[in-house]
C-alpha cells in the first residue's frame, strides 16, 4: 500500500486468510516495524502460498527494527520461534499482561512444533524474555529514530482477551511531509465482556488495518 505520505504496508499473513497475522510497516528506506508474527492454521496460506505446515520466515527481516505483539493467540505469535531462528534479535513490544502470558504460550507451541528437550526450551524462553519490552496501555513509546524520521507506538485496549491491544503508530519526519498515523487493530472484542475492559475508541488515523473475520456477521445483544 502506498499513500501520499509514502507509508508502505506489506502483509506476510492474515490478508488472504484469517490466521497467520503478520504485517510490516515501512519506517524509512532501511527500516521496518513488524506487527504480529502468527502461525497459519487450518487451511490458511501465506502470501507466498505457504500453508500451515510451513511456518518458516520467507521474507527479508534484515531491516526489521522491532516486533509489536497485539495479543498472545498463536495465529498472532506462533511464528516467533522461526523469526528468531531467521536472525531477528530486536525488541518485542507488547502490553504488560501479554508479557506475562507470551512465554507460557510460546513454550507450549515450542514443545508441540519444535522440541521437548528442556535445554532447547529453556534457551529459547531465555531469549524471548531478553527481548521482551512490556509497555503500559495508553503511553507513547519511541521505537525508531533515523534519517530525520521517528516512529512511536501506543497500545490501546482491544477487549479481545487479557492483555490484547491494538497498535497506534505515529510516523513523523521532515521527509514525510505531513505526519502519518497508522492503526493495526489486531483482534477486537465486544463491549459487553464481564471480565475484560471494552475496546478503547480510537481518535483518528490516516491508515487503518482492520480485522474483518466477523465483518459479515451480526452479534447477539
């Protein structure tokens, strides 16, 4: 996707199916931000035709500066082992509750898909813990500065499950002309959940990447 502010979004999953969510936001010519890195499940296929049996990372990650996790379901985080195996060593940003849940989810996925050897599991989890950067809801955090440009993110409650968030990305810099605000929705919940905060209403954005899994359904009152 290209707009007048030269923002580019690439989809590495979650675009032609409902699983495998993985979206890349261009920050400048040599830097990008990854939003989620999920497994393809069921019959879903990736952008390159890869199916659920091929979770490998088959796109360039040399320029990816950070990974932002919306929530800890495996169709949003399940490819993280392969992302690390491909050489990613940048920060992993998520909400504070998600930072508590993510190692538990990834340990279970690692045992099922990679190895049950305690040494391998412990090495992998230590690496995940080293990269985790928990963020509070509602506060801006700078994730990139370079070439006269800056990118900051803010997590807002998405109401989907404990710790779930949508991601606001603010892109500023003289080379962009006007500032650009991009929102990645992740998965959104309803307002009537008895144990979760309702989704926070966003103020405005220039580009919206929105979940459409249930877009053709009516929910009961």
